[in-house]
C-alpha cells in the first residue's frame, strides 16, 4: 500500500475526529489480510524523530510529526509536518485521526490528549499509563518501590525542614528533583546544606528528595517491547554524564557479565510491569558495592541507544517502529565488539558542525550524525559513533572527531 498522497505539512482529506482509512488499532486485522499500516505519528519533531524518520524510510513507513515549527529537525529532514503543541488537546486529537498509531519523541506530552486519541478508537504507544512513569518521578519511584524494584529512599517535600529531617536519616548530600518536566540535568540538584535546599525549593513546581547514591558507573538498558509482550534487549550500555547530560556511550558497558545480566532482567521486569510498547530505556546506577539502583526511565527512543544505529543489527529507531506497529522485532546483536558514541554539544563559542564535517570525516571509521539544530551552549547538535575492537582506541577516534566538529580551533585543522 502506498503512503497517503497529501503533501507534507497538510492534513489528510478526512476530517479530524473521523476514522482514518486504516483504523488505528487494526494491526491484527492487517496481519490477517496482508495489508499493513504505514502511517506512524510522532509527537515531537526533534532529533529522535529525525532519526526515526530515517528508519521509517527504510521500512516504507510514512512518519508524520506533530511539532511547532516546520524547521524542527524531523520536519526539516522531510517528515510530514503537522503544526501543533504537545499539550494542545485538540491538536493531538486531530493528529491521532490522521495516522495508524501515535508515538512520542519526548515525554512532555499531554496525557489527557493521548487519552482522547484512545477514546476515539486510536492507538497510542506508549500508553498514558506507561508514559506516566516517565513523566512523574514521584509516581515512578512509588510504583517501582511497591513492585520491589531497587530505588533510593525518597519522599515528596515542600519545606526546608522536611529536607533537614530527611538528611538527618540519610545523610548529606541529598538529591532534590522536580517531580515533572526535568531532563538533561534540569530539575535535578545535589545539595549539601539546608540553605541551598531552601533556594531550590523557591523554584516553581513540586519537588521530591532522594538519598544520594554512591555511584561507581552509570548504565542503561534499552529494550523494545511489542503489544503482545515480545521483547528484545540490547547489550547494556555505559553512559558517561557531565552536568547531568550524557556525553559518551560505551557499548557494551564495561561491567561484569553477571551484573549486565541482572540489569537486563531488571529492565525487562520494569517493561512488563508498566506495560510499555516501543522502546524503553532504563537508566541505572551501579553502586560502589555493585548493586543496581533504578534512576529514571524513558518510554521512547533514547540518547543511550544512539550507538545501536551502526553498532547493532537493528537500531533502536527501527525496532521502535516495528514494536509500535506490532511487527516482528529485529535482532539486537552487535556488529562489532565495541561501539562508542560521543555527543556533540554546543561550546561557549558558536561553531557550525556542518562546516567542519570534512575535517571530522578524515577518519574513515567515523559515523557522523548532525541534527540540523542551531548552535546554543550545551545544546546537543549531533553525535559521532565509531565501531572497533578496542574501547580506548574507538573513544580516542570519536573524541577527536567530536572536537573537530565543535571546538573553535579544531585539532588537525590546516592553518
């Protein structure tokens, strides 16, 4: 079946609220008749949607994005564009009526809007129930604790006295987290005294407190889960954080095999508990005494899975599409012993990585991904991945390429 013929940026011919020509939720019927759904709607048009669009092209799937601007990364790369905000209930309902399934490139989406799509007979993956575990940190901590998963001691707080009482039991420093809306280090503060905590609590929103975990390593488990519960789990990935932002990935993580097996089992049980469909990324702390502690989850493609584009038989983006469509999942074995990724972050001076690309590609082993974003300090502008046999050598190559793409005076540049 061919993709819909309406031009990018315009709505299909059927009105909002009416049934699409391929009714959402018709996956089983489609399998029986041999007619497969081809329209996937993704709320958000950032780099994750951009990379999902690339995977959709290979599958013959039409990816459509609901995003504010036609110059957002996915729309600029050719994904069909619908103008709208992720918290606009009417825009979400109209968007859901145009596609076979709705999925997400970020968590900052109205759960009520997604529920409206479901109430109209549409399909949404992840479901609002699963999404809440990624949107609401207090809900996630409570739900995971009650399910027996390892989480730090925590509680909701709204006063500095409550912080002091918690620290009296669990010690300083403590971690203050915004219950909703935080990402890339935003909304997370490690504080060592009451005065600092008092200042943090003056910020808008609801806050919670956690005991500080002695971290040896941070890792993540990325998996894909289908509507029928079928699951594939990628090798555990090591994530290197700086100021709350992931800067490097090492796949597979440099941890003992037994610990990696425990991490994969834990992530699989979390996926089954919340009933997620699509990609799930479970961020974990490995403590100094080799225990695993759940940090946060993402119910969508995730930065920690970027190395799978070149490093795995099936990328996280392809498996996300296959999962939300109810199609068989792809193999997740690695294509090389090691895959490393270095994120390209905007530095203090404006640098356009596109102008540096030939310099970075002097190394034939470098795979570069640019997101089409304008420079801003600390902003993720892209990433580079290198496959190899040796972690240190691969990291050296990836770091050099990243420096050539982002630094004002790049190494190896000709005078």
